[in-house]
C-alpha cells in the first residue's frame, strides 16, 4: 500500500533536473547529429588518428588525386588538401551505406578550390542506379575561394555518392554537402530527426562535449609549437569561427572529429531546445584510466584563461573580445550559461583537486554567479571516489559530478542511494548513468532508480543518462539512448523512460510511504549483475554465470581475490568482505570486445552457504 501525504511539502524539483549528455562517441557528431553528409570533407583523416585511415578515407579516385600538406594549404589549421589532376574525379561515399537524399528536397554543396586558370568542375549526385539530381558546373579561377551550388533530389536514395570531376588541375578542400532541411533550418546545422528526438525529451540542460573525450589526450593546442598534436583534449577555441578555419582532432574514441559541430553550435542547440548549456572543460589531469597529471604551470594558466574566455564567449557583451566573436558568428545576444564543469572521471583526486581549486578561484573571482562543478571520479573507483568526495565536501564545492554504469539489479537495490547524502554538503550532478542494456528490464530499473533521484531532488540537482547517441555502424560503447544510421533513428526503451520523467518534471516531491514492497536485497542466486558481491564470511563455492550459461567466475571462495578466475578481463578484488569489480576501464574493454555474454548482464551467482552462518 502507498500512503501519500499531500499536506507536507517535500523537496522542490528544479525544471533543469533532467538533461542530456552529448558526447562525440559512436560517431554521435560527424555522421550523426552534425548534418554534414560528406565524410572526411577536408582530407584531414590520418593514420595517426586510426590505423585504417588515410587522407583519402571515404573517397574513391578516378584518374590522379593526391593529398597534399604544404604551404599552399587553405589555412594553417586545415593542413591537408586534395590536388586533383586534369580529367580526374573524386567520389565521396558518406557514412553508413552512403549519402541519403530525399526526393524533392534541397541539398547545398560547397567547396573551397583553387586553380591557376579557369577550370570547370562538374559536381554530381548519383547512386549505383542513376543520377539523383541534375549535375552542377562550377568554374574555378585563381586562389582559394569558396564555391557553392545546390541540388534538388529527383529521387530518394540511401546509397548516394557525391562526385567532383575536373577538366584541368585543381586543388580542393572542405568539400561539403548539407541538407537544407536542418533542425530549425540552421546553417552548418543539425540532422533534423536526431535533434527532434532530443528536443522531444524537453531537456533541462545539455552537458557537452564529453566525457572522456574532454579530459584525455594532450592538453596542448593544435599548433606548430606542439608538433601539430593530433590526440589532444577537446579545447573549445579549436571549435569556433568559420568551419574551414577550425582544427580537426583525433578523438579519444579512435576517429577524427571535424569540430564542425563546435561550441557555438552546442550553445545554439541548447538554446533551441530550451536547455541550459553545461560545458565540461579539461582539468589538466587526464582521467578515464590515463591517470596523468600535467605539471606545466604555464599550460594550466592558459587553460584557466581559456575557461574564462569561454564564459565571455557565451555571455559577454558584444564589445568584449570573445563576446564579439560570438556576435560575428550570428548571436549577439548572450547564451544562458550558468554552470561550468571542470574535469571528467578523475582517478587522481588529489592532483585533480589541486588544479580544480585554481580553476574555481579564477572563475569565482570574475564570475561569482557561475556554478563551478567538480567531480568525484567514477563511483566504482572505491577509495578514490571517497577521497574525491571528502575533498569536495571540505572545500564546500557547490556541485559534484558522479558517474556510474551498473547492472539493472544494482539500480533496483540502490534506489535509496541519495537518502543518506549530507543535506548540507555539495549538490550532486549525476552526469552519467545507465544500466547495462537497452532492454525493457533496463529501462524499468532506471525508472525505479529515478524515483529515488526525484525523492532526493534537494540533493540531486541534475541528472543525465549516458551516452545519448550511437550510429549503429560505428559503436564504441553501448547501451545508448538513441540509435541511428544514415536512414533512420529510433529511441531505445531507456529513451522512453527518460522521456516520461523529463516531460513530466514535478514542482515538488510529495512525501509518500509504501508497505509490502518487494525486497530490493540481491538474492544470492538468481538474476544479479557485475557489481554483485558475496560476503567472504557467509559463502563458499561461489559461481557466477552469464545468462547463456558461460561460467564467468568460480571458486571455493577464500577471500583471496587472486584465486578468482573470470572471463573477459577486469580487476576484481575483495574489499571489506565484499567481492567487487574495481576497474571500470577493463569493464569497458569487455563490453567492446564483442563478447555477447557481457552485453547481457543477466548473470547468475550460485553460492553455497557456509554451515552455521
Ligand atoms: O559515456 C561514455 C563514457 O563513460 C564517458 O566518456 C566517460 O565519462 C565514461 O567513462
């Protein structure tokens, strides 16, 4: 029975309570939310990003074409261009099965080109069957300039190809094709169906751009001085201004990101969906298992200044240096920036905190109204997590970002997680969470857990499921909330749970009590998951098997973790009499290793109770 007391007022629930976390993982940006249809448009893919890449990845050449990186380039940060020989052509195959066009719709083509004498380019859209639109002709003359044309598709296709052919020699860069029909009709805009699915969630905030994407790699900038560093942290200044002047980056998830979807576009998107933007900046300590602290004080100071500049870019007047850049990009009015997060999943709490404090002091001195969000490291990091929380509490930090990914039973068992959090301590930003799977049981366990978040809305101020998007042909991480390919997109069961909560945010918690509810204690045999533990004292002969019967763990449990064996890797240990998995990075490896047993966390633990216990 449930007893509701409508006369007592519980915690206030903020409109911003539920949001989304967008990270460029699973090709969520290029080939995903960013509507560009040409893959590798600026020939910047490199084997340094991914061993299968070359500057001509996704391009097919007929005749002669060479990727060139010399002083004749389009600009300093867009290093490589294509030298196309006379009577030659290049054809781009887009993402997934190809370029998708819809009959009757308009597509905008553009290219930066240079040719010594008047050279005719023929641009065509075709698939294996025939043409998809009337071909266009462009005459290129002189130094680098942007040329445009548009197509109206005469047929629909999901296997389109874009071909640029030339009569005489020509240099090409930034070969681009955009649907005119982007979300809210924005130029350099977003893929409509995906953006609409996100908008339908009515998100209170958008956390971006990562994730591990932000806080790993070198903290150097993309310049000659840093040796044109390719694997570097996500730095917002790389991502603004005219797209042809933006750097590209080899991202944490193993592919090249164009930064066509950059900070201006993130702010614009947040505004378009009525959400508060919540950027994450690198903290000069690499998280996500890399665990390296940067001791370069000048570099730290530069990143702190970059963060101050970011706040000015978002909200400064048009007369300010960075506010002016925003205005030039088309948004003289400030964006509504109230929160900024420093760092992501820090495994070195002391090193992180020393740097975080410097970021916080500088931001608060200049922008006292901005909430600076700190970080706890991943929840399953044990002692590290506790140390981080202690440091955050002692320093009266406003808000701490927590992350966890667990099996559904964990979410059922931990509904009360925040009931015991200190009401006077830092508030919680649950920046990433998900149960391991996109099945109905996962969505249901998350819904049950979210009732606990909401009941504790005085402590948990912001929460976002993660990750948000996955292109089904380029998956690094699952589960994910919204799935897509070049033809369609679809929400998971977990998406429906999020939508239910996000579009029905209450004003206040109405206190209630329940009796006769089922126990949430994990049964020692039955469906349990990876973080399930058995007490050393009480059990013997413990076996953990996956749903398909594979034995993952078995031992006559003696309390010595080294005696445990398991498939798939991962660090397991015994702590305080509990058997726990401790290494989230190894767990990630198991997920991406493609072993189906690890995608179905419906594990079974069998244990024999010690006699007399
Ligand atoms: O959401 C996917 C990844 O999970 C994020 O990049 C990282 O913060 C976490 O480990």
